[in-house]
C-alpha cells in the first residue's frame, strides 16, 4: 500500500506539531470525557441511530467559545446488512450540557484537535450544512460552524497535549 506524498507530508507535520511544547492557552481544557459517560449522554439524548452498532466513540477535544466548552466527539457506527456491514462516521459537536448541537458526516477525514473555537480535521471536509470546504472549521456562538477554509500542512498551528495527559 502506497501513501501519497501529500498525505505523508501532512502526517509528518501533524506529528511534529503534536510533539511541540509551545504554550497554547486554548489547549488547556477539562479532562477528556469518560467513554461510558459519553456513550450514556449520546444514547439518552438520541444522538445515536437505532439499529446501528457502535464501533468507536471518543472525545477528541473541546471547542472554547466565549466562556463555554463544546465537546467534539468522533463517532463511528456500523450499519448491519446481509452482505457486509457499512460504516457511518460523524463528528459530533455537543453543547456544554452534552446535547447534540451539530453533526458532520465524513468518509475518511478525522477530527484531530481544537484550538479555541477552531476544529482541525485530517483532510478537507465539506457538506451541505457546512460553510465551505477545508480542514479548519471555525465555530461561533452556540457551537455552530461559521466558516471553513483549507490550511496547508505547514500552516497547521502547533498542538500541545494538556499537562495532565501522559505523553
């Protein structure tokens, strides 16, 4: 399996950015949500589709908009079928109370990290409810997307793990 040069270069830059130790005040956030608590919140608030099998759920990061923190969740579900299961992937933006605010369906793109009110995604993403196309989505009041643009790999801002995360 060959990896295209652009994908390899982006992966290298992102890994390098993750290893940097630059201070990022917006990176400091609450601890990641416990998967059980996250699953319970998604299930009780109707964010999970009935009849699908949950294959992955994780709290990627939190958007910081004003004084509020909006968790960003990476969700992967399987739709059972007689021939072969089909995957459905989504990035969920939750309110501070863990209600679903916005859903972004994706194929191969993945949410990477947040910086302030911006979410960085591996690969350009687009959709009918998104304001444009790109790998940097800016969210505004209420956790809704307000703009989107493509950011070259060399321009992706440095990411710092919270100090309470083991490296």
